[in-house]
């Protein structure tokens, strides 16, 4: 087989399989390992099943991926076919699930375990086929499929979309960021260089597959000949079980949101003699307060690298990385630097009028380059709002993504997070538009008006707090129950306070600054 220039992700995976056929590709928490040869065969059989179900180049396939072999094989099969995969949160409430399915209109949904009733109902309402790959019937069908390479892979290009990932939207409707195969090829090459990922590495996969951080886990591991160690939801929720599972898998690179590491430290699960195989802690998706980060650094900093990464979903997971050192703790105020922007991006820091700011001044980070996404799926209006032309160079034909993040650049070229230009937050690593929560609360019949704020605690944790004006006697439990039918669990407010009326400022608008201090 030729090892020439890589045309697409399917082609790259074929090269990896040829080089590392007998190496472990996935090491499950059960102790079972799957080789690259076996994973490739499973993906090829799954691809032929999708073809038999009418899936072709450019079609959307939604996946309920609970980290079983079928779920990972389905992702690879879509990449090989040039189909677009969308990993769904299986705990999404019915209304949100239906909205996502209406937006992406998949050819089918494939589940690697029995699907929740809300998805069965949503599929029935939209006439979308739902396939449960865990049944004996599907096992038999897959076993009958050929497992050799696919002719269809040759037609896939680097410009073809690889996946769509849905995030919270300010209009109350989730938006799906489209990432191309070529963007991921660049991302994979960068992860190899930046983290020295070799076939001997074992990468954790604590992140849910519908969450942006999972892009690093899946692509950096399986497209570098390394081993992926996926941990299901129930293991991640149990601190002792998680640390023991990471040790049993021999993981060398950890990637998670800071919240999980802070939680493991708070529960005293992490001590100096644990996680001996880890050589690198990577964390991102939200800020890591230096007061909390130092506790982890003091435990493991002498034997492991610490890398703070940052990047929007629309920028293929990561656009900057900073190696944390003892010097970063000369003071414990705020957050560590975001680092320099990676070599796969160009960037601008712009003020509200679209002018370049000076060094040291805050400006909105705007990204250009090979890893910038293609926009939002079937959503031209919001694509136009966030993906624009370069205002400083009319000759630049590249699409520029406005992150909405305000950052400043210091004299050494390091970027530092300042805040947001809108009402978006990062909570437990999830990007959340507070307006989406407000829109859901406002649909509860007893509620007249709602305002949602994000409050920081002394230890750096954040909590979502909802204030609402509602009919007298409104019950918080009823309101929570109603929100549970519209929002995923991580978006339901940690505290709900019912007021007679919401406070107003001098302009007659809701005084959010005052509410944020309550």
C-alpha cells in the first residue's frame, strides 16, 4: 500500500492501520483491547451497513455513542464514506433532541446501545430510521459484511465536512459547527508535534463524545497509532473508579476540563503516588484558577507536563497551548495564560469598531486559517454573524471566525483571557449561552420574566443562577421539572430564586450586575 500524501482522514487511517495493525487502538475500561486491524475491519463493515441503509457521500448520520466499539467504528465509517457524523448527547431532553434532528435532518440515527425513549420518539415524529447496533440482529448483519477497504474513500476530499458538533445558541436554539476533514488533518499533525504523541502513548477519553474536548482524544490517538482509553459516564462520575481505571489502562496523556481535576483533588482521590504512568496533563474548555491549579502542580509538576489549552468548537478544538511552569505561580491571581496561537492559525485582536488593538489592550480574538470551521450547519444567518471577512485586508479571501472572547496579548506574545463580549459562559467545560436558558425558563407558563447570571465562588467554581418573576406560589421543583424537558442537565441552573419582580437599572433594563452579586 502507498504511504504518499494524505488525501483524507480515511486514507490516513488506512496508513495507520498498515503500520500498526496489531497494536491496541482502543483499551476499554473492562480490560478488553481492540487492535487497529480489528477496529478497521469493524469500521469497514459498519460503512457497508450504512451504504445498505442508503447513506452516501455528504449525508448526515447521527450517533448515540456511549463509547462502545460500534460507536467508534461508526465515526470512522462515516469518515471513510465522506458522510457527516453528529455525536448526540443521549441525555438530551426530547424538545432539544428534536430541534437538533430537525436542523441536521440525518439519514439515520445509529446507537451503540439501546437508545433512550426520547430519541425513539423524536425519530418516529420526524420519520428518521433508528438503528440499535447492540442487537443480535445487527450483530449478524454486520458479521455478514465484507471488512476490506472501501472504494468510496477515494472520492472523499479534504474540503468535505467530517462532523457537526452542536453547542448552545443565544436564540434558544443549538447551533451546529461544521469541521472539515482538512482541518482535522492539520489538527492531528499539530497534536503530534506539540505533545510528542507516538504509538506508545495511551490517551484518556473522559470527555463525552458529543463534547468538543473529545476531538483531541479521538483524533490525536487513533490517527497517530496511539491507544485510546475511553471511560464511560458511570466511571467518570466515580472519582476512585476513574483514577483506578486510568492507572489500569496505563494512560500517559490526560485531557479534561479543569472542573474534573479540581473535583478529584477536592475528594482527595489524587495523591502523589497515583497516576504514575501519566507524563502530561492537558486541560481546557474553561479557566483553571491558579489557586486550584497549583495544588495539582505541586503534586505532579516535577514528573509531568502541564499544558493549558484553549479553543472554540468552531476552531477544531484547540487554537492555543501554554506549558505551565513554576513561574506562572509567582502570583496566584486569575488564570494561567492561554498561550501563543498555534502555527495553523492567523489571528486578529479587534475592538468594537473592528480596529486592531494595541499590545496589552483587550480585543476580540478573531481566527483565520486552515483549522477554522465552515460555519453552522443549515444556519446561514448565524454563520454570517460569526464567520466574516477580514476587515483589515479586503484581499484576504479566508473566512474569519469571531470567537466573542476578549483577550489581551502581552509583550512576550502570550494571550490572556479577559472576558466575553456577550452573555456566553463556560460551565464544566460546556459553552453555554445564558440566553438559551432564559428562553427555556420564559416558556414555563408561570414565569413572567427571567434573568440568568453566572456567579463565581471563592474557590473558582462557577454556578448558574436564575432569577425569575413568576406567579405567586410558583414552585421551584415544578420549574426545574419543566426545564428538564427542555435543557440538558448541565444547563439547568444550580440555584433558582423566585422574586416578585426583577430589579431594573436606570435605563429600565434588568440589572444583571446587581443580580450577579446576590
